[in-house]
C-alpha cells in the first residue's frame, strides 16, 4: 500500500504536496507548511546585523529564557553555533577540548575546531554504562591539567552532546560533569553542550515526569535543567523542531556579544531574517509539545515492529526519535529494503546503494511521519521477511491473518 501525504504536510505549498514522501533519513528533512509561511509573512523585516529585527530578537530572547541563559544568537546552522561557541571562548593555543569520540563537533564539522579556533581535540571513549554516554570518570582519564608540562595542550573546554544517536545524557551525569568543571575553575574549564536535539531530551524527560503529557511550561523546565548547567549551548531549530532553517547559541551577555562579532567574521550575519525566526518560533509552540507523545511513541512502535516482523536487531536504545537497525540475519538487504519502501510505500530511508556487507542503518522520525507511514513501513518489512524466510511465519486461521506476536520466531 502506498501511503500518500496526510495532515502533517498537507499544508505544504499545493504544487509540492503531491510529490511529498515520508522521509526517514533525517529530521532535517521536514517541509515548511503554509502555517509557517503565514507567520513568516507577518514577521518583522528589519536588518539583523543592525540589531533591528524584532522577530529575531524575540526568538533569541525566548530560547535564552527557555534554556536558563542570559542571551541568544540566531544563526544559520548548528555547525555554525557550535563553532562560534568555541571561537567566542577566546582560548589561546595551546588549548584542548574533551568530547565524546562519537560527537558531531569532532566527527562531522569538517575539522572546524582546529581550523577556526586552533583547538586540539581529545576524543573520549565512553567506557561506562555499556558506552551509552561519557561519564565524569571517562573525562578524568583524559583530562590534561595545566601543570607546566609543555608537551601537552591543557583541557579548557568539555563538550557534551544531548541527545546523541537519539539517546539522552542523564541529568545526574551532567551535574557531575558540571561539578568537575567547577572543581577545576582555576584552569578556567568551560562546559559546552551541542544541544541540537535537546528539544527531544527535554520532551522525553518532561513526559516521563508528567505521565506522558507535555505543555510548554514543563518542557521549558526540563530544557532549563538540561542546558542551564552549561556555560554555552547550541540548539538546532531545523531538526526535530521542524523549522526551515536555523540554530540558536545561548550563553552570557558578554559571551554572545563576542559570538555575534565572530558570526560576522564567519560571514554569517543575517539581514532580513525575521521570517525565518518567526517560523522557528511557531514550531516551538506547535511542534515541540507533540514530540514525546507522537514522534517518540512512533519510534518505539517502529522499533518493536522491526524486531517482531522483520527480525531486525535494534542496536541502540530507542529513547527519543531515532531507531538504529542491523539487518544481518533477517535475509533482507538494505538496498533491497530501501528500493521496496520507496516503490511500495512512498518512504525514503537512503541506503539504496548499500553493498551487501553494509547492514546497519539509522531511521529518524519527526513530526511529519504519521502512524500510517509507520504501518506501511512495517508492512513492507513483513512482505520482505516472508519472501526471504517464509518458514518463519505461520497463519492463524481463527484470526484470518498472521499471528505476528508468536510466529515471527516460530521455527527457532
């Protein structure tokens, strides 16, 4: 069954709506809606480089307030806000950064820490909790004191990522790392958070504390607990929040003043950016409250179905909006899965050119993925699984359908 665009993106501009596919490749691939274009048209049209755009100023103040910081800076991307955070720290070389070896700032920002800020990066291997997240003990093993050893670049910044691969960095661990930084304040240690998807972490945290329900007040409280412990944080608006573009860097007034200066140096000064800020503001009010109750629930549903109906292995705990799979042992190849999903269900996952030895994939859910799309995804997986290993399925005549709960592993 091919699933057609529904209410989540039916208000995308009419000439594009019929072409819309359900895209599981990333939460950056959401489409702006007519509601967003309406608020964009009503936004202020001042020049942000001159500090004269009211919509931009309002968004910056709102995100700063939500995160427990003094000021914010609206930029084009999460990579820019991360890079500005390190640059605005104004650390003279030799200085170094400690971060998770899997983190975005280390692996996916084109070597920016070295190129832009002359920082040495020491990647930290997470060795506690099954590698779920780095801990203060991991940091202690890699920490470089400023003790006159001229062979080393002293640690000046600790960079965290929350969420990372969809998993939540526990609040207690953030507190412990904050305490570690404070204990070494004589060395001037700063704590930064790549909080690109902290919206997801806050949504999951608030939902857990409120019996699955969220409102802006509880979301803001959870977000402030997560990001307020850091000296700076970078929050992406074009991922789970669903805005067309943008990211906000938060920190102290003086820190943001420096970051604004470097943003201009980087070529990142906006002119009439009010429309983009207004769209992001709309998403905070309308998309964020549904994140845990809809998107995260669908991620859990997809993961369970892939295990039961496709014999896929889920390789990372599903805590927010991401599902990591390994298809080894399922009899289904990634390229085959990608092709059939697109042809039969109007679904994109990438991996269409995957080789036979590539078995791992990331699936990312967002506010424009519907329950019907998840059902269609699982139907395709079940058909492929039947074709690959029909002996694993038995029919239940009393129900007139496959007894999926008991039959997937029936022959094992």
